[in-house]
């Protein structure tokens, strides 16, 4: 009977902590976590990861790492999700040097960085305008045999656009076709916004290409396209292209 009671408490506490953590109610989740452990109920990886994630989002990296250590001491092994959560937290705080140490710790514990790991780090370096480090991690990703996904390419696309490297962004679209990685609306909208800001004729050429690639624009695509046309005094052309894109 006691075991059944503990099991019921475990499920109830875990569900509550996961729910509070997802809603970013960190204090409530943490209090429930403390009460859970004080009753002798041992959290599992999912529960730890939930509360660690909430702490990271709140910017409380010190407490997040303390919980990760507590996790180890309780006999649990932090998994790739734990590491990715902590890496994301460090990247949000701009603590990129600490990311290198965490990567070494991951590898020493038998964990292999995955696409999410690399994407998070690459995105952080791109946001910091450190393109050399971003490219370095992209190369590490490829050497490790970890295939870039559409999120990886979208990170690069946005960074190239932000740095006014529109020719390279166009080439990246070609590369996506070669590696059989299907662009999504984020890819197209990012590229469209960048090219419309530059030369509208190039935007129209790109739009023609996208239509041939069976791209179906969403509301954001249309708004970006029409906004740039109207700003430059081409209202009639905007309406004409809007019909083509519908």
C-alpha cells in the first residue's frame, strides 16, 4: 500500500512540476520539487529536466547547475536533453566560453552532441556576430557526422541576411536543393525580406524561382513582399504579384 501511495505521489508531483515549469512558474515548480524530495520521493530525469529548463529560462544558471549536480548525486545520469537545456541557458546568457567546458563534460560522460546542440551554439555565435566561431562549430558538426537540418540552414540564412550577404544567402538556397533539405516558410520569408530590402527586381526573380519550386507563401511572405513594394511606390506591381503568390 505504501508503494502505491508513493507512486501516486510521484505521478502527481511530476505532473505538477512539469506543468508549472512549462508555464515558467519557476518558484511554484521549485517549491513542489523541494517538497517532493523532502518526502523521500525520487524525481526522474524528466522531472529534473523540466525544473532545470525553467531555471535556465529564468536566467538562474547557478541553481540549474546545482540541480544537475544534485541529479548526479541521487544516482541519475544527466542525458542529452539535460545538456542541451544547460547549453541553451548558457547561450541565452551569452556565456559561450562555459559552453566549451560543458561540451567537454558531455563527451567525457559518453554523451554525443546532436543537431539541437550544434544548432543552439551556432545560433548563439551568429547572434553575437562571431561568424568564425559559428562556422567552426558548423565544421565540427559535419566532421562528427551530424547532419544539418532546416533549422541549421535557417540560422545561417538569417545571419547572412542580417550581415547583408545576400548573394551567399541565395547560394545557400541552392545548397538546400542539392542536399535534399526542403526549405520551409521561415527560409523563404527570411530570404525574401532580405532581398526585397535590397533590389526589388532580384526579389521578383527569386519569387519566380520559388513558384517553380512549388513554394506556397503564407501571410507573412505576402506582407513582407507587399510592404516593400508599397514603400518603394510600386502599389500596382504589388497587387499584380500578390495575385501570383496567392
